[in-house]
C-alpha cells in the first residue's frame, strides 16, 4: 500500500474522496495520539523561539572515573538517601572551616566551554569514557506568572541533573533534547550540577560497538527557558492536500486551565488567520486552504513565518509545506519524481569533535551544497536542531535516524523503550521541518526474528506519530550462494519500509574498484531504492595508481565504478555515499593512514577535497540537469 498520499490527481473521484477522508481521519487520529503521548511526556516544542537565558559558557568540571561523587563507599548512590552526604558532588559543598573535610571543590576545578564534547575540549580526556561532573552557578530573578524549564539540547549519554542539591531527574540517550520544570526550585542564586556518563553498555542505544567515537559531554545548548503559566506546548502543521493547498494541524496548550481557550494561528504572507478554541484537553485543531502557497523544495526552499498565539503566549516559526510520498518505484516530492543526490554526514565538525554550534552545522551543509546535493543522510543518530533548521533554509532534504546500529540488545524491553523514546523525541522535535522526508529506524542490523519485531514496532510507532513522511532503514544486501555477484535484498523488513535502502561496499570490503562491473542486481521489490552507503577509504594527499588502497585514485575510481553499478538498479532513486568528511573512529588504527580516523570522507577532517569529491560532484551536476 502507498504511503501518505495527499495528491491523487490521477485517481477516480470516488477513490479520491474516500482516500482523503481516510487520510484526514488518520491525521486527526495522529494528532490525538501525539497529544495523549504528551500527557506522559511534556513537550517544549520550538524551544529556540522561546524567551530564555543561555546557560552555555564556562562550567566547572570534575572527572570522576570511579563515580566517587555519586556512590558512597558501600556503593549506595548518595542521591537515594533522604539526607545526602556533603561528599556527594551534586551538593556542591565547600569546607566550612579549617577542620571540615570536603574532598572536592567545583569552583577550584577547571572549566569547559559548554556546549562541547570533553574528548575535544580537554586533551587529557581524548579517549575518556566514564563520568564527568559539571557545575554552573547562575543568578535568577523570578517573574510573577512565569514558568521555568531547564533545557538541554543533548547530553551524551546519561545525565543525572540536580538543581541546588535537589535531583531533577535522569535522562538517557545522547542525541535528543530534554528538560525539567524548575519554577518552584529556583532561588536568587542557583547551582546546577550534571553528572554525565558516556560509558558504553550492551543494553544501550547505541550499544557497545560502533564505528564512530563516543563523544561525551553536554554537547548541545543549555538554557533556562521561560513560559507563561499556560503556554503553547506543541503544534503541528501538515500539508493535507497539495493540490488544494489544504493544511491541517493542531495547537496544544499546557497549564492549569487549558479548556475553551482562544488560540490563533497566523501566516501573514499567505493571509491566513485562524481563530480557534481549545477543547477540554487544551487542543485546538485547524484546517485552512492557502491557494497562493509555494511548496517547499530544494530548488525553492520557501518557508513562511507562522505565528501561534494564545493568551500571554506567542511563538514564531518558519514553516515550509511539502508533500512526500512514494509511487511504485518513485519517490515523489510535491507530485514530481525526485532523484536524491545525497551524502551521509556524521555530526562531526572540521578538525574533529561534535558539532555544537550553528556555524559548524552550516559548514557541513555548505560542503554538501557544493557537492551538488539536494539530500543528506544525517547518520547515525539525531543531529542538532540547527542542522535540521538550516536544511529547511538551504533546501536540503533529510534522512533522520536513531542510533539503532549493528547489534542492539533486541530482546531487552528497556532497550526497546529507550529506542522508542529517542525516535519519539526526534519526531516531536522535527515534525514541522519541511526538509525531513525520511525517518530511519536502524542501520545494518542482523536479520532475525527478534530484530524484525523490534524494528517493526519502531516503524509502527513512527507511523503513528507522523504519517506524512517515509519510513526506511539502512539494510544489507544478500549474496546468491552460487554466485556472489548476484545481489538481492533478502530481508523481511523490506516489506515494512516505504523506501528500500541498503549499504553496500563492493570494491572496498572485498574486491577491487573493478568488482562492481560484475555485480548483477536481483531486487524484485516494487519500491524505490536508495543506496544509503557506499565508499572507500583514502588518505588525503596520498597519490598512487588507482588499484592502490588508500590512494585518492582508488577512492575516485571506486566511486566511478560504483555509480555505474548502481545505475543498473531499476528502482534506484538516489544515494548517500559514505561519507562527507573523515571522522574519528577508534576502530581505525592503521598508522600513517587512518590514525584513528575513518578515511572514507570525500573531504579530509580539515576540509581538503579528495579526488572522489569531483567525481560525485560531476555526476550530481549531470543528474541535476535531467
Ligand atoms: C557501514 C556503517 C558505517 C561505517 C561504514 C564503514 O556500513 O554503516 O557506520 O562507518 O560502514 O566505514 O565501514
């Protein structure tokens, strides 16, 4: 069955009516589902548009590999005692007089400029995995009628958060935002302490084994966000029909008194102004037509200022409207088939280290643009919000992904809950971004019943949260036992996804750059195919003949041959080669060549272009003309 179908211009009128009422019902149910999910999990949608005080900047830190500031000597967590010892680091204690024994002192400890990852910020922590404590003090003057939230863009991986010595909560998962309401805990002088632990674990998401470095720290912005007492918790705009330019959506209020409240949404440029009233649950739904609307696309990344207002609260956003669907083997954007000229990107900045600023994110997308991309795969976890908003502005379609990578603990229910929570938060954060076209559930996971079940549940969840985008996962190819050159996708999950994606490395992991010539594709699935990875390692500046491993020539040759090979896949609708830039990986130890970098970048970690960059650039230039 086809995915979210908003335009059925070619279908019979009856089918059309039936379909669109089913669709409208699906969206309405989804909005309700999203809203009931909210009852358990507060949302602070579009936190960047809110009033806030930045808590970025210098934070004192203490490296604590034995978690001495967290457990007592009987290994009991201090924070589970009613009267925590002053030895607990979250108490931020100081020796009161010369007889007093306190064996730590945040204010005498070094500082780190948050947001950052500690492996880059402190050279002694280059490969450190474990606990680091962070402390920041701040003054605050409480305004009557306001609520306050301590907001973190992301902390990798586990955060224990304390304000003025009181625990606010524990958050698990390194790439999605979270927050705690602190209205009643704030004083004039405050200290926030965060214990961050990036130790890898079998049951975690991602798990023990990845081909990227596990950067630890408070890697994204920290803010004290303020809102009115009753405020706009969430909203969603969905292009319901691209022909009539009908938009459907909802606004949700949170607070003590949310029923029967006036809400307005306004898009001045389209002369849209809707006056709404919330229902008993604080939800107002809307539906409007905007005939003059220009749809968002990479060629014309048009977004509109939207103003959402209720009582004392008002939020602004830039919203783009687009329709994405599949039609047989095509990916169709705004009713037109589109070839995805992509590249994969890790959230790693020039020189290494996590991207933590908008400028660093922009640098990566600018390289992608230069390559001629209209699409980027954000691998292998949700990237920061700047990246996604910039993609909206710059006209780059996105694949967004959660770190269900390789060998997850498939039968562990907590692992599933963790993966589902990361998926949910990613969708909640980015559901209004026009750029996002694909939610990916996983990367290169082994086919087996428990995994199929795990990933199928994730896809069901993603569809329940957002029926308007496509579902995929980076699968693996299968080899014919009698002829290794005959390739197919033998994975039951192919039936679940909307877009059939797989990684393949013919000519790198096995074979030579000439091996792709022999490959025959035997993919009998009537869905669009997106090759989510291919590539080869090359050390920038190393030149040799094109059959010599690690030379730029080898990589360039492999790109040429691979592109020809992939063009033989009948259903091919795009690819995202691996990868834009060399990135840190402790698995990659070959001296003089890798030196702890995965060298499959088209750019070195310093941004120097390897020869393969121009091979892909040329191909994309040609494709863009077609
Ligand atoms: C893959 C993985 C990616 C690795 C890449 C490689 O298939 O998805 O995370 O970095 O191969 O370089 O081997």
